[in-house]
C-alpha cells in the first residue's frame, strides 16, 4: 500500500490566474504577507527593497486617452520547471549552497532560509523578480509580533526569500491525510493563502498533472499563456486574458513577429 | 628561558598551525553560523493549539464573515468564511490586516484625559470610573441648564445595536443631534424618500442583472459591500453581462468594464437624462411599469424631450450623441438592466438630481422591485426596544431643529446631513459636547480647515475610538472601545445588498488593553446620570442588551455567525406596482437638474481636482494598516510624497513632467505634490487619492501624502442639502 | 631605520617618506574598513543594491580584479610551462599583483554576502551545478597557490633568509614552482571561465545568456581568454606605474615588449572570438528570446550602443593592433595607451556582464533600473586598492621583487 503511494505520479502544483476577473484589489498580496510572516518597514514605497512574495503588476496598453487600458497581473513565484521540466529552474541551478531546490514530487521551488548565505545569485537569475532579499532586520512594532504564525519561520536579515506556494499548508494537509490513512489530498485540502483570499475567485490552484483538478483543464484555455515562455523557464503559473494585448505582454516579440 | 625572536616566531607560527589544525576553528565556524540562524533579535513565533473563531468584520459597512485562526491565545490570521452570504470565503486587503490593528501601536490602551493643548498628544491615564463620572457630570450640567440639544454625536454608522444605544441615549437625554458620517447612503435615502415617500436604502440585485450601467461607482473598488461586488463582477465576466462605466478617469472599474465612457465630471445626471430622452423618444421604456407604477411621468417626459436631446447632452457631457443613442438602446433592450450611482466607494454624497436621473433609468426599464433590479430596503428590523419615558427636557430637546438641518422644513427629506455640520457650527449653531463613535470626522469630512474650526468651537469632545486617529488626537477625553476582534457586536450588512444579512462579531481574543465596549460605556454613562435617562437602559450591560435584542436568533447568530432571515434582518419593500414618482414631486426641475457650480475663478483655477478612491487605501474611519499601505503603488505614494494623476497633455500645458514636483492650489488650500502621467484621465483633471495625509496613527501611515479633504470643500445641492461637489477648481504650478 | 630589512644593492626612499606614503594609503584603507564594518554589522542596507540589483559594484569589482589578476596565471604559464624564460624578470610582480587581486576578490565576496558567517556553506553544502560554487572552489584553491607562489618571495627578505630553515624552504619551493604554476594555470582556466559562466548561464536573462558547449557557455571561454589577454597588460601597467613612482627602471624593455606582444596577439584573437560571439548572440540567441540587439541598448538613460563600441572596438581592436605591431610596442605613448585601453576593456566587459544584465528588464511590463553605488560600496571597493598599494609598497621595499633592478640601476 505504502509502496504504491510512493510510486504514484509526481505532482506539479500550479496556478491559473484569470486576469479578466482580477480587479487588482491587492487582497492576494496581503493574504500572502499575513500568511507568511512577511515583514514591513516604515517606508515601503521603494518597491525595489519591498518584500512582496506576490506582487500585483499594473499593465497598460500604451495607448493615449481615451483608448488607454489597464490590466492587473499578480505575480507569485512562477515555480519554473526549466527545460524539459527537469527542475533546472533559473534560480535552483545557480544557488551555490543548495539553499533553493526543486521538488520533483510537487514541482515546488523551495527556499531554505537557514542555509541561504545571501549571495543573491538566484535573484540575478530570476527574470520575474520573484525573489526578495532581506536588506533589513525584520522588526515588528512592540506587541505586533503576537500575530506571527508558527507555521512559517521568520526570516533573518541577509538572506533571500520568496513565494513557496504556501508549502507549509501542503505539509499540514499531508500530515492530516497520513493521520487519516490517506496518501492523497483532495483538491481543496491544499490551497494557497492568495487563492483562498481572492475575492474575485480569479486564482485557481491545484495539481496541473491531475485531470481531476480544475487547473488541468483551465491551463488549456485558448486564452491561456505563461510569462516569458520563450526563455523555456517552463513556469507553473498560467494566466488567462481575453485581451490580445495582455497576452502579448506575457512575452517579448520581435518587430516582424507582430500579429 | 631566553625568548629570542626566532623562538617567538616559531612559537607563533607553530601555535597558529596548531590551532588551525585543532577542531577549534571548525567548531567556531559552525557555532557562529548556528548563531546567525537564530539571532535573538529575530522573533520565533510560539507554537500552540490551532483553533478557528468565526466572527464578522466591522472595518467597513460591507459586513463580511471572517474566520480567525488562533495559535494558543494569539490570533494569527484572518480569513473569509466560506459559505457566508456576503463574501463566501473572499476577503479584502483591509479585512486581512485586522490583526495589525488589534496588536498595533495605534491602539489607545486606557481611558485618557487631555493634559496639554488639543492635538498636542499629552495625555493622562485615568480610570474608567473617573472617565465615566467626568463625562456624566458634563452631560448632567448641560441638561440641568436646559442645553441638552447642544450635545451631538457623530457615528460612523446608524445600523446595529451600538449606534442604536447612542441614538437612544441622545433622545432620552434630549438631543436630536445623532449624526451619521456622510455617504451616498444619505443620497439614496433622500432619493427614495422623494420618489417613494419613505426613507429607505437601495439594494441592488446585481448578481442577476444582465446589464450594468454605472455612473462613476467604483463597483470593484470598495463600493457597497466590497467583496460581494468583486464576486458579482466575476459572475458578470462568466455570464457575459455587459458593464458600462461612465467616469472621467480610467478607474479599475472602468478598466474592467466592457465600455468606458469618459464624461465631464459632474454632468453624469445630464447623460442619464439624455439616455432617458432616447428611451422615451424611441418608446423603449416599459409601459406596463411606467403606466401602472410611476407617477409624474408626463412632466418628466416633457422636460426630457424638450431639453435633453443627445445633441444638447453631448455639449454638456462631452459624450458623443451616437454613443448616447446606442447606449440608451443597449440599456433599454436588456432584460434586467441596472443603473447605479455613487462615486467611487460611495464615501461622498451626490446631488439629488443625479440620483433621480439615474433612478429614472431604472424606472423606465421597469427594473424596480423585481429580480435583477433595484429594491428599496428598510433599516434592519430586529432592534425593537421598549419605549422609554421622556421627561420634559428630553421632549423639548428632541423637538429642536437638528444642527445639520436634516428634517427641517428646508431639508425635509433628509435624515442626516452631517456634511452641513461644520458649516452650521461655524455659523453659530451651539455644540457644547460631541461624542465621536467609530468615525474620524476631523479627517474624513471635506474642507478640513472648516471642520477644524468647528471642532475648536466645541468645548468638550469625547472620543470612543480604539485608535489614536486624527479626531481622537484632537479630543478632550478618550474612552477607548474594544477592537472588533475583542467584542461582541451585531453587524448588519446593508450596503447595496438586496438581501441584507446580520452577522455577529465575536471576541476572538480577550481585550489586550484597558478598553471597554462602547455599548457598555454608554449604558454606564446613562446609569450614572440617573432617572429618567437611566430608566431607558434597563440592561445590566451591553451583552444582555445584545442577547435580548437578538432574542431567539441569538443561538443561530452564535453558532452560524450570521442570519439572513428577512424577518430578522430587514424588509425589502415591494414597490411594484406601488407608487414611484419619477419626477420626485419636485416642483422646480431647474434646481434639480443643474450642473454643480464649483468654487473658484476658472481663470485662476483652470484645472479640476477630483478625489478618487482606491481599494488599497482605506479612507474611512480606519486608516491603512502597514500591510495595506505596502501594497500602494509608487505611482501613488513615494516616500512621503503623494502623486497626482494628470493626462500628459495637461502636463505639457503646465510645463510638468513625470515625477516632477508641483504646487497644487485650490480655493481651499495648496499642497506640494508629485506628478504621475496617466493616459487614462481626461485632460484638465487632476486626480488625488483619498485616505492619505493622516496626522495621527503610527509612522507607517502618519505624514504620508496629503489629505485631499484639505483641498476640497462642499457645494450644497439646493434641492436637498446634500453635498454635490465632485471636486474643486484647481491649478498646478511647477515647483 | 629599517635598512636591515631592505634588499642588498638597491636604494629605497627615507623611512619618513615611506611612512607618510603608507599613512596616506592606510587612511584610505581605514575608510574602507569602516565601511566594511558597517556592512557587516548593519547589513547590506548600507548599499544601494536592491532586489533588481542583487549583483552590483562589488561583483563587478570581483570579476574585474580577477580578470586583471589573470596576469599572474598567464605569465606563470608562459614562464614555467611554455618556457619563456625572460619572463622570470616580471613573474614575481605578476604573482604579487595576482595575490592582491585574488585576496581582494575574496574579501569583497565576504562583504558582499548577506550572511558572511555562513559563507563556508558554499563548500559544505556545495551545489556542483552552480557556477558560483566552481568559482568559490577554484578561487580559494588558486588563492592558495598564489600564496605558495608569494611565500618564497617573502622568504627572500634579507633577515628571514638568514634563518636556515626559511632559506631552505624558500629554495625548495622555488624548485617545485613549475608544478604550482601549472596547477595555477589549470585552476585559473576554470575559475576565470566559471566567472564568465556566472551570467552566461542565466537563461532567464537574455542579455547575459550565451549558448555554449556541454555545461559551459561561450562566455566561459571568453572570460578565460580575455583574462589571459588583458591580465599581463595590467601587470605591465602596474609595473610602469611603479617605475614612474619610484623613478627607476625596474624591468627591461625586452621583457615588457615580449609580454606586450603575446598580450597583443591574445587580445587580437580574443576580440575576433568576442565579435563572433556578439554577432551570434545578436542574430540567433537573443532573437530566439524575442529580443533585437537594439532592445538591449535603448529606452534607458545610460546603456547605449556606445558601450558595445567602447568594449569591442576602442578597448579591444585598438589595443590589439597597437600591441601586435612592433612600432606600436616600441612607442612609449602608444604602448601606454594600449595598456590602459586593454585594462579598461575587460572592466567594461565585466561591467556590462554584471550590471547591464541587472539593469535590463525581461518582463515586458518591467522597466530599466538604474543604479549608483552608495559611499559604503565605493569605500569597500577602494579598500582593496589601498590594500594593494600598501602590499606592493611593502613588498617592493623589503623584498627583491624585481631581479633586474640592481642591474638597471647600478648607481645605487
């Protein structure tokens, strides 16, 4: 029985984000910060040292008034599988201390905070800016550290952190499943904090390999695309937009490739 | 032994080699690395048993159900309740950040009495007994002098048992001045009163509508019940419901809509009338509804047909007549179209003319009082307390005219016109004592300077705020309320909902500081005052009052966390085929339908400043907690500088460029701002977000940006007394 | 005062003058040390680096000093392996400069990482796929080799040499120096290469990414080649500067010309390879990722096509031509120009391969990000320069660095 479970097909957890539904409200960002003990500083308007595992980008179509359009695009870590999905993500392959790793069981790119020594090579490698460095010691105003969750360790200064697809939730769900004698999780047992919070239900999370999960079909939508597919990063976050310009904003194209 | 140089060198080198080969350096390296992995100044959250507490969020009128995760006795995460009729698992950024308010540095930790000047921040901690005695004595003196009507209360809401207790206190004490912070709710109430003859809110069955025409409402930016609205938007996307947004700026709502129609601001009413013109002219209206249920149609029709042709409306609104024609046809030909108004999040009022013009579209479409349409919704029905005995003082007091004039001959349709409060006080209306409950009027009311002047005239201000907000900072005594996560309270969710829900906020953690439930405090003050005020409060405490009020619903509220039983929550009024007066019975249409004339000389102020609402900047009673301010883009706030949005054409005309500084001048004041170029805004407009520029709160919020209320004023709608201003004339000068 | 320590037969400046000179350099050094301590105790928030610039001035400085320090391995390679015997007259100095460059690089790395106390995890938890791991191992080993190459020099100090043990040690070390030179050359080939690989392997960053052979992108070879080509130029340049400061001829012209000529041919071949690489990158690699060459050099306030021209033509083709031609080598002004350009060349190359890679947006909705270093970064980058000046001064004063000095300055 146990043997069988171990031989079951590997999972590839991923997301499909419907940009037609996303309103840019920012709930996913805050849900993530709150779930994952993300620190904050007095001034967070310098976005280049502001830790936001999930960042909502504002895209514009570049046209003048009144033809201007806006689209919001939430960007968690893309959990790249790399070429051929062998786990050679841009970041994992460069980390000198094996502090970030690709799990072949879940497809999740992990980050070991206590092993990372802060060389930031992974940040240089990531074209999505999904990785954040702790330039400062995390400090909570007196008393506010009471809300910190024990499920996610607080990161110290001088190391890199990023979205983990709320991996601790997977661990907790798996523990519960094992306790109940199950080897598999139901789709709703493991959901990320952003997916759960999204008021628009724009985020769908699940095992991309599992035909029983919603993401399996959603990713095949005719309007689905991924960010920078040409780089063969092979990400696990899909986006859906009915707007052509938004889909094209997902990748770089040469002049002659237009339309 | 003689130690010569050679010996010394040998010893040194040998010693160094010896140490290097010993385990010592390796051990040291390992230990220092382990030390960095558990730096004593990096907190380690304690583990404990995980539990969930169901409660309700009170941070906005939305009324979402929340489930709070606890570890031991600490609350660690707020999530939405799945299956809750309002938010079904979803939650907004502010709601998610509640714990930063609960455990945050802005809490008022005990009753405080001012020792320095107002606003100086010098306080003395006092006991609850002292605090209650002091306030009661002040109240007693005023009552004794027959000045009971000079006591006023400004509350963030008038729904639920706590505001009801304050309202009851005011009445039995002898003051008519229970006021609610202004919002679009005031406008809807007046419009319903005018067109239907009774005060009610409007509820919108948006999930079932098949065409949504919004006149500037930030449908997905915090309008109504925010999470419910975003959910509705998702359902429209799925069902292919067409959404048209009429607004001078490409808001997120406009960006998400199927069609964005930029309109000259303040002329939305004219566009609505232009659409009505086409619908009537082409005979596209629902004759069954109009004939059976609508009064005043003939008068309305004659006015519209003669004065609001698409050509003339194009001149007023800037919207092409072809667009008006086709939009009118699309609207009228839909099965269940809804027209909706209330700019942004609905924090500001709109003129009665705009409301009636928009409501007329719903009436012409026959979409009032039926599925997928607009409903009149009464206040929650469950608060039915026994009548109290009013003594002479009380009877005389409540008969007096309200400070804000609501209910008077001139403003007869209105229930509350707090927008007029500061002006009235500044022109001499006496206010001797002010209660401030769950609101921040000194910050939130337009024309901050006038509001501050008014507050200076009030000798005694009592704040019930849990936080050291801008108003609390400028009060004389603070009686801090528990934060919603520490208290029981009924939370009626009514904002724009066609099916109201009452949820129950429950203490998730025990009170963190020496605070007291405002419901308990008002009962204690009443009891301290003795008969007859005390007699109107027969409850031992607030908990008894709440349980008694909920009656047999208490069990359900406590177990499920909410009740959506219409008999309990609120009654939807069935208006069809009842009376709906499309012309509002207003004798003179010219004061009803007119463009707002704003303050300031157009030559000195060639531009217009318009405030806008953002989901990521809380602009109500609660200011942005650290997490939410973190999500604000650097094109809105950079360091302490606020950025205003202008069209590149406006920038060019004024010699400004992206990121440059400018002085923004209005007749009310001036401010240093940075420029953000945005192609999604009409040339000539300057857009500034609401919710920044707090003077109080913590360093995460205070001093960041400008409070737009300092730059704008109010413009009174002659037909209703509502504030009709959508902005103010302005100028941008390169700094 | 310190005359007993000064090598026999050479003249050195008075002690007070030397002390003043060291004092001045020492002040700069202390400034750098202060900045370094700030970075260690307060953290990297002292820098102007940010989440877009995980790598910045320091990594550039690292790459640049290692490229320039390449004179040590390549001169050693020529001297001991190829057998260019004349080069023994400059090899000491090349080794010293290499030692300074490599120790500086290691120091900068120790400041650059967020958790210096965990720096050794790179060895303990090594990820063999990472170019940085390769860099760390080879760099450390080669630094060891350079130390071994430098130690005999120290042992040649007049007083130390008097100790029989040190005398014999020094002698024996000289005997086996060829082995170390070979080891050094081998290690250098890899770490110079892996430094090139650092940005060459970043397939998420089309500006830096290059195709290659096996695990090695073309930049792997280009970096090694350019270090071998330009490193000796740096050695010559520093020698020339030392000569200027001391007012003495220290190395014979024929030695310098030989090294310069080899360098010239190396630069020439390197720059041809670089041009081919750039052409292939612009025509094949980048377009596959959706980029035109000019996308890399427009829409930003700094990085124009000029930087490519500067690197390849002005600092590549030009010095190569000068150094290859005998006339060029023999003309002191032309030689100096060529040396300076040949030193700037790899510095520009390392700059773009680190900083322009960071500056350029890959996501279409992202923007170019400009960066300027904080004073702490500048100070810690100048720190090694001051340290180098001090070490060179001490070595020059007390060690027989230049075997030809006595011969060239007989009056002393």
